[in-house]
C-alpha cells in the first residue's frame, strides 16, 4: 500500500478496518445498524458500500447475530 496514503490516514485499529477504506474515506467507523454505518463521533452514514456480508439483511440484524452466536458456540471452523 502507498506509504504516503496510509501515513495521512488515522484509523483507531488497523487490524479490524479494511485497508482499502483509507483510499476513499477518513470515516472513523465504529459499528453498523441496518443500512447505516455509525462513526465513533455518532455521525450516521448511509452505507452504500455494504458488501456481500450485509447486503441482504443490513448490519447487525438480530436474527443473523443470534445465528452466529449459536454457531460460534458449537464450531467456528472445521
């Protein structure tokens, strides 16, 4: 990745934020709710970039979260 680009962007935790985001935005993303991305300062953004993991149900859909919890309690990777 371009060092000039990454040095001008400050993410709180690079291990959990896709590196490609820094190329397009400086939003300090905290979490998602449905079709919204919420920044650490509380600003809400309509998430036009939601990927395959959230396109159908949105971020943190309760039924999806519960299914993940249930499965994680049994087997996460086989």
